[in-house]
């Protein structure tokens, strides 16, 4: 396996206020999978439900092949906790959660190497020529896209958290 190239380290956003824990968790996963086209792997999931307290801690990996040379990987930790509260939104009373929502993101790109130099010397030669002339641009594009995707996830998290009670 090729070396990981770190792009974004410990990008954190924390929200304190009223929100719905389960809806927030579902929104983030749905947005990343269906709007950003990442494959999602859940590494750890912990849910504590002791009414009126509620907590979800989930460690996820978002993965997307960018081109023939690089794949983008984003490690995400969602830490959502709170207590049930009754709020009135547009004249309708709802049960929501008063608490803290925190998202932590780290991203890296990983080069893909499909050519085995032991089996195909000519393929290895062509791969090296390609890397020399096009590799730096492909790497830079992958790093930029990774950073932009982390920013987009944070922006959507902020937007969702701030729009819940309006």
C-alpha cells in the first residue's frame, strides 16, 4: 500500500444549542454519501440512551477515488450529546436535544499504484514517465479537492445545526 499524504489535520467545529441528535447524524451521512459521492465505512459506533440524556459517538471513514492516481480519505468523528427539551418551532411543540454537537475531520490522499514493476517493466517505465510529467499536478489537484471537501462537510454541519431551530 502506498504512503498516505496528510492534507487536513484536526479540523473541528463545535455547536452548543438545541438540535436533534439522530437527525443530525443521519443528515451528515446522507449528505456525504448522496451529495458528495463518498463511500462510508463506520469504524466505531456508540449510542447511549438514558432518558432524558442521549449521546452518539461515531468514527467514520469517507473514501472517494478522485482519478486514476489518487483517492481521498476523510476520517470523521461525530460526537453528539444532549438532553431532551421541549421547544416551540412555528407554533408547534417538539422534543429536541439541548447539548453539544462536535465534528472532527482529518483528511489525506493516497496514491494508487496498479502497476507492479516486477511483473511489467515496461508498465513501470510508462508509470514513471507519467508521474514525472503529470504527477505533481494530479497530486496538487487531489490535495485541493480533499481540503475543499473537508470545508464543505464543516459548512453543511454548521448550516444544518444553525438552521434547525429557525
